[in-house]
């Protein structure tokens, strides 16, 4: 995965991200690990000290959501 940080927008832009699909055994150990893709991209904007906005260009998992800790 590669990324750059733009200080003026407080945004990390990334590319070449891998997504793995895991299947777990009953005991929690990994049974299978399949790579779903290797060309993921997106950005993470730092809103403030406790929240970010994540834009996932591949799966659109968190579109329009502010994630807070």
C-alpha cells in the first residue's frame, strides 16, 4: 500500500491496498485467507482529534460516515 498526506487538507490518499477475505475456524484461527483485490484506493480525512472520514473507492464501505473514537 502506498499513500501520501496533504497537510493543507489533512487528508491521506492511498492506493495499491489489499483486501483479504478470511474464514476462521471455531477456535478463532485463520482457516483460509483469500485476497479479494490488490488495487484498492481511497482517502482518510482527519476531521479533528477524535474523528475521521474514510472514503473507500473500491467497496464504498463507509461512504458519508464520520468515524469517531
